[in-house]
């Protein structure tokens, strides 16, 4: 099973694509609950930082990711907080901790996803064998590669951006617009957005095509954080 996971508000949007190219969208509030219905053969691309900085080992891979994105898309990559910062009680405290450990602050965008970073971080530390299945990825990079390396023109939050992404996905999944609208209306009471669904689909498709596309991933040195989690971004 090929799985793409994109976070939104307090939940996760999960897209699964099976060997027959059948696509399913679901939502889940807890990362552990998602893992309950997946087998050990499932490969997962998730849009969340995996591998966090500490005093002795720093995450440098975010800059490498920006270098692969075109001008105008680089701002979609936020520097991940250090592990201690994602466990802070509030944004002000998180900034203080990050400055103390890494000599730099964190953006509000990074803080807004810190609970999800912490959730995935704690799950992978507790379940180290899952590191073989769960990989950090990035939808913007996935979409560019699904579009034959051509950068997208429109912001994903706009109607033009949605239509552009639907057009790209239609090359691989029939009736993407119908799938999108059906699931958007099914889950919109959970505050899901159309771009959350499209991002999850792009991640699942990139999983499915990963091997045939050359097993692409961004790496750095050192390759692992202090808890043994890898600094790798798959696409």
C-alpha cells in the first residue's frame, strides 16, 4: 500500500493507493491510529519534519530542500524547531529554547505545526522499526516532479492552484476532481481544505512511483539526529 499523509488543524489527511490504482481518502486524529490499519509492507510519505536538531547535531536538510524548489516556493519550507522547542508550552518559550540551543529563533509557522512534529517524533522514537516505512516528504517538491520537473505557477490555496494540481494528478488518477470534491464535502466539517487532500494524493503517488523514479531523496551529514532518526526527505 502506498500512503501519503498531510497534516491539517488537529487531524491528518491520509491518502492510500493500492496496486490496482484504487485511491482512498480518510482522516485520523492520531498518528498511532493511522498505523493500526497499515501493514509492514506499506510505505509512507508524510509532510512533517523527521529528524530534529540538538546542541550537538543540527538539521541542515531544510536548506537543501529550499534549493530544490523554485523562487516563490522556497518560503513553503520552514526551519524545523529543535526537539526541546517542540515540547515547549507556548511560542515564546519555544523561541527562547531554540535560541539557546541553536542560536536562532523559529517562525510562527514552525510553531503552529510543533504538536504534529512532536507527535511523529515521539511515535518514531518509541517505534524505531517504523523508520523503515515512514519517510519525510514535501508536497511542493512532489508536485514538481509529477509535473515532469516543471514548477507550478499558482498558489495551492487559490482556485487556479487547485485546478493546476488537479490537472497534474489527472495524468495518474482518473477523475481526480470528483475524488477531491467528494472527500472535501465529506470531511469539511473537520476543517480540511482542498489543498490538504491534493497534497496527500501527491505524496501517495510519489510513494507509488518512488522506485521507478530512481529512489530520490535529499540527505545530509550527519545523517541521523541524537535519537537515531534519519535526516532524509523522499520525493
